[in-house]
């Protein structure tokens, strides 16, 4: 079984809307399963919506900062892995 790939780090979390800003160092597409780990947080979810500068996208690549709706509260520095 392949090891999960680190694709980014969370740089900000908007608690009021449940959206994390993720700086990507890999690719991510709508429908990909991701895992977010950090501190006591460790959960999986499907990337249902990706936004860049308030524009909805189907995929994003390394070097981009995206807005990602998350299922649970996260913190700056949490790691995002693609399953």
C-alpha cells in the first residue's frame, strides 16, 4: 500500500465558515480524499470544494494557496495528506 503524500500545510482557519487556507506543495482535485493531522486532530474527508481568490476550481497545483471547506476545526501548521 502506498504511503500517504504530504500535499500541504494549513496557514489559516476561518472558524465562522469552517474554511482552511492550505499552501499546497502537491496537487489536489475536487473528489480527492485527504487526511488532516496535527495535535489531537486526525481525520479524513473528501475535498468537496476548492477556491482560489474566491474562484471555484476543480483542481489546484503546488505553489497555490487554496480555500478548502473542512469537516472539523483545524489549526495553523496542521498537515494535509492525499490518500
